C-alpha cells in the first residue's frame, strides 16, 4: 500500500509536440493526510499532487511517471477521466483504448470533457473535497437533483462509441477564474470527435428521452414575466415508439412526468381542479420544448444522441439492415412527436400561497 | 541406517514384552490368607512405611477375643465415621451380644451385626484390598477368616460446589462440577431423575488408578456409543491420568486436527441436556471438566443460556458467535491481503485513510500484523497465568505500550490495532473453538500474506474440506449441515422456540425420537371465550 500513488483523476490533453499525448494524473499525497486525532495538521494545502507526462501513447506516458515518482500510479480508485476540449475535437478514439483494456481502470469511472485543457481542471479547487475526481464523482452521482448534467461512465461512453448509430455524449466540466469547478452542458460527439455542445436545458431534454430525468426543478413561465412557479420533478417515465409509415421514419416519445408544486411567487390559488390542471399543462409544455430543443440540436449535428436508431433496430430488424449504414441520411429528416403527460401530485406543506393578493 | 532402525524396532518389541509381562503380573495377585499376621505383613510390604497409612490392630469384643485389624489411609477417610461406626461397635458394642461361639462364622456376618455403614463389600485378593484402601476405604481383617471387608469411609477435604469459572451464565443455575467424582455424578443425577440414567465406572491409569465414569441415558443414547467409548477407554494403558484432557487425547477421533472432536464442560445442566440428546458424558475423578461425545461443530456456538432465554435474542447471539468466529480467523488475514494485494477492494475514502495511517510504518503489513499478533498472544498468556493483582498491571502496560506508544512512535498503524483488537475480542466470543481459531488464524494469515485473497479462499476451502472429513464417534462433524438433516436445523443457526423442538437431533440418535408433544405452543384462552 505504501508503494502506491492513488490516482483520483486522469486528465488527457494534446501535447505541444505533434502526435503526442499529455497525461495529467491527480494523485492523493498520503503523506500529507494527517491521521485524525493527531491534532494540528491541515493548513490550506490540499493533500493532492498533480503529475504530468507526455508520451506517444497513453500507456507510455503512464509508465514514464515511474521515472520520478517513487510510488506506482494506482488506478482502481480513480474517479474521473477528463479529456481536454482540443483532443476531444480531434477524436478520443486513439486515447480511450488503454482505459478499455487495462484491468486497473474501473468501468464506472465518469468520462468528461473539459472546457479548455484538462490539466487546468485538475488545478482547480473543488469545494469541500480535496480531489477533483471525488468532487466531480459526487456531483455526477447526484445529477438528478437538477437533471441538467448527464452522468456518463466509461462503460456508457464505450457502448455509445461502439454503436454504429448512437452518438457518444459527455458532460462538460469547466473551471472559472476563482478556480472553482463546475459542470455545465453536454459535449456531443460524432463518432469519436466532439462536434458541439448542448446547453443545460437541452441536456435535460436529452435526459427526459433517455429515461434518466428522475428529478430536478422545472420553472414555469407564466404570462406575467415577474411571476414564476417551480415544479419539483419526482419521477418520469419515457417510452420511445418508432414507426415506419409511407416510407417515412417517425418517432413518438411518450413522457409521463410526476412532480410536486415546490414554490410559487404568485398570489394565485391553485387549490382547485381547473388551475391545478393548468399547471399540469404548463409543465408538460416546458418538458416538450426541452425535448424538442435537444432534438433540434441533435439533428443539426446529425448525431443520434437519443439512440433512436437502436429503437428502430429493435422494432424493425429487417428494415434496419437497409437503413443502418445510411442512418446519417435518415436522422436529420426524422419526424418527432412528443407527447407529455404531466401530473402534479402535491403542493408541499402549504395549500395556498401566503402572498397577499 | 537400516541396522539402526532394526535396533529401534527390537527396542520397541522389548517394550511391548515388558508391558505384557506387567499385565500378567497384575493378573496373578496373591490371595488373602486366614492368618492375620501374614496378611498384615503382606500389606506392609506393599504399602511400605508411608506415614499416612494407619494399621489399627484390635481385639473383637467377643468371648473368644478374635484378633482383627483395620487398615486405612489418613486424610482420605472420614475419621468420625471410622470411630463411631466401625471401631466402637466392633470393640465395645460387640460385648453386649449374647453369642457363645466365635462371633463371626464368616466375616460377612459382621456387616449384618456390627458394621454400621451402608456400603460394604468383601474382597479376596491383596491387590483389591490395597486399591480400595488407596481410594479412602477402610479394610477390616479378622484372624481366621480369609478375605477382608472393605468399608466405604471415603471422606476428604474437597472444594465446594461453586460457579463454573469457564462458563458463566447470567440466567441459569450457578453450580459447577467439582473435583470429586461422586459429587459430580450426584449433580447429574439431580438433573435427570430417571432410572435409565446409567453410570459405568472403570479405573484407568496403572499408578494413578483414576476413576472414570461414563454417563448415559439407557434407551436414548446413540446405539453403540457406550461400547465404542468403553473400547477406546480400555485401550488406554498409561500410568497417570490427571485430568479429562488426558482421556480426551487418548480417545479422540482426529488427534492431528486443530479441531477438537470431544466436547468439555463444567456445567451439570449442559451435560444433562447433552445426555438427553443421546450423547454420553465421561466424568474423570479429580477434575471438574466433563467430556461429552459425540461433538458436532455447531455445538461450539451453543450455550445453555440460549435455551433459558427467549428465542429471539438467543438466535441473534448465536449468529453473532458465528460471525465472531469468522472474524477471529479471518480479520488479520483480510487486513494483510487488502493492504498488500487488493487495495482496489477498499472503498476510496477508506483506502486513502488506511494508506495515510500506514505512512511511515517501517514494516511491511504482514510483519506488522505478525508482530502485533505475537504481542497480543504474549500479553494474553501472561495475563492468564499471573495472579490477578499483577495481571491488571500487565494489561495496563500492554494496552498503553501497544495501543498508544506503538502507534505514536509510528511502529504500527492505527487500523491494525483495531484489527488485532477485534480479532482478540472475537476469539473470546467462541471459547470452545479458541484453540482451533488461533491456529487457523495463523495459517490463513500466512496464506494471505503470500497469495492474498486467493490464499484466504484456498485456506477456507481446505478447512471446510477438513471439517467435512472429521467424525466424532461416528457422527459427521458438520452434521446437521453435511449430511443435511433438515429436522435438526431447528437448533443451529437459529434457535427455534422450545415448543417446536419436538424431536431429538437425529444425527446423534434415533432412539425415542420424540421428546415432547406436538402443539405445546402456549395459547392462552381468549377472555371472550371464557365460560
């Protein structure tokens, strides 16, 4: 155990030398963790150590760490694999093989794309945790509190990469001037190359369809722009129904959402069936627009991030053989119908707003 | 080389010859004669000039003034009863008898008239006489009569019935066996007042001549068990039996196994319960530890208190004992395996905090664990043997030095202290297997420090296979799990309510299988249905 350097985060960037890769590992410096009870210790220094190496391949770079580090980098505890934006746009395929092949890498580590360089992210100061990896890991684990970021594990990413039609996606991580790390938006890949981004709103549009939006806050837009209502999503179910009609490919997405009335800053009383129903309709409208926005972006990029291709594959295996290789020509012209059924269950501990009318 | 072996063999053969000669000599014991003087001389020749031997010649208070003598051993006899019920009637009260002839035509008649003690028998050989005297009996020889009367006057200072030291219970009887065989048999007899309860005694030990008693319940005991025990006991040809452990080591099924195949207990209630399940107990004079056979592995996790308290907590505690057995054999091995080979198996925060705790420890994990384990064993041994006052001092020093100083000096890591401590505590939770678990712990530890978790699995499998091969007096050690006896599972992992324990364990005995009636579940009548 004392011969190991525990890697928590792996950052991959393009090296300055052409054709080489630069690897940044964030390891925990166990000599700096003071055992609890020994008193004192600490200070502002976080017990982490970033190591940087370049090499022709990822594996070569990793082995080079042994020139300077007395401890072998140990990967099973790594939490996140971050690709720099530049290398992501160039294609991650070359630099993901090692992580697929090596037994020390867990399949459930998260894959992310950095805005800018990955090494800059690793220099960021995560709040409350001392390693970037653990921080990112915990943020992604509780993605459903907002449902506006998408957790993608190495396993998910590889699955999408290996699929002929489904496009890989990965959450985007960025660091601001105060060195704070935030997750915002989603990187969309075409094959192994990043081609664009989804906004947080569009990301939730994607999550509705992927059946992963199990929480989050929907803010309703009322006619009066000063009045706002927040609905807390508590569950959602999605059904994708592919259909081939008149030689046209159609997709119907049926979303059933359940939520609670979480907050209202209007004096209106919703405790009657009619206005309650209007809330349902408004919520459904927001969900619909989110899904459509995401779909529009996806068609723009011509990247099937929803996995609609696989849905056709399952339902029409015979027809699929003809479409499969030509999916790029079908996807931009796919017709999407979104049906949303929203049910607001409870209004919390209050029935009416306390706001005076 | 071969000649050397041949010599050894010859020596062994000689030994055998000597032994058989001994046995022949024993069989040819001289008969007691009718002449008192000759008899006394022979006895003196055998018993020598020991101070504690009392030979009391006297004259029977009858007309013909027959000479007689009492032989007894000081300290083993109850002096009061010898004085009041033997010497006094024989010397004084005999005078009041109106008998013209010699008082006794045979000495048995004395028992009818003058010896006022319940247990009297007649012996004819010198050896019998000496043996019985050495047990505390008094021998009466009368001139002119061949043979002697052996009068039971045993009575010596012995420890009273106290609470057993090794098996304390919160709820349940507080009495424990003592060193005196007769007291122990009485304790069992008081629990089971059944005419079928049988005690069979034999003497083992050429020189110690220790009484060994087999106890069983006729009609319930496993068929063939008593014969098998007797067969094995008869084979013991040694000169000294001090404790039941001697017997155990001479008759056990698997002498090389770390697991004991013979149970021992200090509690009469435990013995009574085991006898009722078809087992037999072996009592040895001079020790409070009673052996019970056959022993199943599961018995190590049962205590009498499980049956005295209500089944819920009793079952939980039983599961807890099994858990602590596994902890006690596996904890150090797992620690070493995880820290040296399988760091990826620990949750990340735990891995990091353990890594930081091991920072600066100068020994590899396995040496660290070995040294600390060794220190604990030394501490335990020292603590047990020392007088209580000093023992406390030792444990304070041990706790301070090992627990506090070793960690702050950076010689061992704090997590290991926890591991060793929990191992120690766990091993005390299953006392019957604590010997075995110490041995297995070490084996698994060695396997883990060379082969990691693979080694632990190999070790555990090996132990399981070994356990499955063991038998205790014909009963598979792992019964009722292997071979599976579903009906017997009522008293294994979970202790069923007493009213559901209908049958005796079938892996032990199939005789008189039903020990209680069906439908004994208490069902108090509803108040509404009354009247």
